[in-house]
């Protein structure tokens, strides 16, 4: 039976803390290095619901993608929801370890898991890590579709393959445009727009896209169709939990640790319901060209 320090060393080998962004807070948040580990739970968010699940499961270690504390704190009093998480963890001898931006850029990392869930063939990172001589690590992934799909078909695939959320998948662009290459980035990806443009892909799937960045991005690429697909942040990162769990399983087998590794299926996306508009939007009303925004692929519409 391994000690926490041995399991953490294995996790650090997969996602070295020094590869995290400077603003990030990764590594072990709670835990005694000498405690023994038999059961591990992977989840996206270190929220009370997940910690309660870890207690019920009898887990000794919870590994999450999102940090519990991103900035400094002066209290872990249980009067605050984060302090309550710390209390529950310590009272139940459960360690908490975080792999965030160091897991995003890893090979394989968060966006590889997302690409895998969507049945995409990864051809390389969207923003390569210059310190990786093999050019495999980095933010986001550029992928190929071995069988081209329309934006509409690809959105339907994403809605089906990613874990279900209230949001589903939102699309910006011509639903009938054909996709051969797609960039993906788990989590908030609008800071990568310049790289997406430079990659020359047909679409970008990420999360947390907002009105102004999307509006400006679509205007800037008007001469060439480039669709944006927006999924729930949690749903784009959850596939990593399964990937990470299988990596730890393999390490456990190699060391004869006999760890029990679990992935939480609890949906911690904060959005809980979705009301569809009463009237179809211009995009869903296709193929009525009169109600469709002009695009370069539309012979009836003037390029804008
Ligand atoms: Zn995230």
C-alpha cells in the first residue's frame, strides 16, 4: 500500500508543478505525506459535493483539476465554503491534490482527453510549449476529422459525447460549413483566438465564450468560415478525469499498489437549467436565406 508521498510523486511526474502558469496554485493542498492511500477519486471541482462523495466512497486522496484556493487566504474557518471543504477533508483523512494548468499543457493533457472524447485525431498542440523538444506539450490541440462533418453534425457529436449539461453546445457560424480540421481547448479558451486564426482550422471548440470576443472574432474571420462551438466549462474538462484515472491505474499496476481509482460523475457545472427560446434563432431556422446572416459561404449574402 503506497504512502501519499509516493502517489504524489507519481502525479508530479505526470504533471510537474513547475509547468503550471505562474498565477496558478497547483500541488497538494491537504494531506499528510505519511498517510496510506488505497482509494483515489478524480473530479474537476474541489467543491463540497465532491468532497462528500469522497467521504462516502472512503477515498484517501481526491485529485481535482481546479484549485481550491487560487489566491492567498488568512482563514480556513468552516464558516466559509472553502474552509468547510478543508475541514471535511482533514476530519476524514482525505488528501487533496490539484493538477491545473500543468495538466492542461501535459502530454497527454486536458485537451487530448477532450479531443479523444470527440473522436478527433490530434495533430499537435495549438500553442506549443517551447521547452518541449518533441513539440507535443502545450495549450489546446489542433485535430483532424478523418471523415469531414458539418458544423451542425460536429455540434451534435459534441452534445452526445461530452457529459450532459444544461447548456449543451452553442454554435457561432454557418451550421452547414464543412469541417476537416478543428482546434479544441478544455476550459476557457477565448484567450487563444489569435492562435486559432493562425492555425488555419475550420472550427474551434472550447468553453466560456462571451459576446464581444466572439462577435469580434467572427467579424475578423468573415472572409473565411471559422465556426466556434461553446460547451460547458466542466464538460470540456471532465474527460481529463478519465484519462488521468487511467494513467494512475497504470502506474498502480506497475508498482503493485493495488489502488482503487474512481472518477466522479457528479455534474458540478454551476448552470442547472436551460430554457430554449420560444422562436428559433436565424441559425436554427436554416435554410431560409432571408433570415440567415450573410456569410462568405452564402451565395445570396454579401461578404461582411
Ligand atoms: Zn477549468
